[in-house]
C-alpha cells in the first residue's frame, strides 16, 4: 500500500465536494429578467413640481435682557452631559456647593451676558 494514498484520496474527495458546492451555488442564482417584465415609472403631476420643505424653521425668540444660563451652570452641564449616570453622582457633590457659592456672581453675570 502506498504511504500517501490516503492523502490523495482525501484531496480528490475535497475537490469533488468543492465542485458540487460550486455547481449548486451557480444554479441558485436568480434567472435574468425576461423581456416581458417591464418597469413602471410614475410621473408627478405638473403642478407638484415645486419642492416643499418638510419642516418649517422654528422662529427665534426675541432676546431678553437677562441670561439665566449662568445660574447653576456647572450642575446643569453635568446633568445634560453624556457621562455614565454613575459618574454624574459624585460630580453633583462637587458642582452643587460650588454653584451655591458662586450664585451671586452668576446672578450678576446674567445681566451682562
């Protein structure tokens, strides 16, 4: 018995399986469209050729005389951030007392900003 005969038999069997898979894959492809199939194109009305916006812009509010964004600014920044909520809790312990201490300056800053 030849020593490499079982390797050659496995290679032939593997090639046969690959050929079967390739023939099966090529037969699974969809057939090309026949000439009797048509594509329907829908045309818009003559009057609807003008583009219309989907969303109307929001009108800006008139600018006020006071800017309240400075009041508790650090706390609101942490609250609206994308941090993990577990990381926000310790930061609130730092920002709330600082915002309370800086509240008079933030209230006066709102007049100028």
